[in-house]
C-alpha cells in the first residue's frame, strides 16, 4: 500500500533545496524513497526551480538523494560507487540497540556531521504502548515497518509524520509485527509519568 501521510509542500521544497537539517532530511528521504506521489512532487519542484537551481552548485535530488543525505551525515563523500540497494534500515550507521522497556528498543543513528540532530530508530513490539509525551521541538518520523495509531490517525510503513512542539501524544502499535520508526527531533522529549521519564533518560532521546 502506498503511504497515506506525506510531508507538507514546505518540507518537500526544503528537502529539494537541501535546506533541512541533515537528520530531518534523512527522515524525509526515507519517505520519498517509497512514495511515488512525493517523488513526483520532488521532480516538479526541481523542474519549477530548475533555472534558479542551475545557478547553484550541483546538488540534484535524484535516485541517489538518499545516499547524498547519508554522506552528509556520515563521512566525507566517497568516490563514485555503484548504488547501494540494501534496505533503508541497513544503510544507516546505528549505535547499539538499547532496550528501554519490555518490547521496546531504541538505537541512535550516527550523525557525526550533524551532532545537534537527534536521529534514532524506535522499535515497539506488537500491542506495545509508548510513553505519553510532549514535544519541546519539531519532530519528523517515517514508519519503516509495522504501524501505529495516535490522536492524528493510523500511520503504516512509509507514512511520514511531523509533530510540532505542542503535540502531546501516545502512539499505540497496531500491527502484528513490531513497529519500527525513524525519528529526527530537535529539543528533548518530555515524557509523562515516572516509567516514561526513566525509559527516555536511559535511551538518551
Ligand atoms: Zn509522500
């Protein structure tokens, strides 16, 4: 099934222009890679701004957009290699998994070139519940597998969600398999309740 929740036009244009923080760009790239609708949107923005962009150093968003974002996050650009066709999650440079509650693990994504971006994978087992929390800054999320539901609707593999700082929500996993999401956040999450505080402090998110 194709994704039902997409980044806004503002987010997509920022992505095309390379104006997003690399960690946030990575989360958008994870969505664009599996969304024909947004890939078409990216193409349209590129065409519309082609003349303006031509004046800038080449930073074309194409099939290799994801590897470019990953390069910005990781090491210096490598010599041209053949396209990396591994599944998205295997192309990320992950810190060790930390189990923070039964059925819940977190793994930070290494972003040495964007240390201020907090990027991480969160996996919650089937039927699992995350801690109710409030956001102190923006958050982007792309579902990589499984599905969850919160006050904003059902989010399944490929879906993109952007949370503003006033969102207070408690996602609940809806799938039979674990729900794995890629997050980028600015600011810290403010979990409510002692278990949430303990888990989030331990996970360093
Ligand atoms: Zn989309």
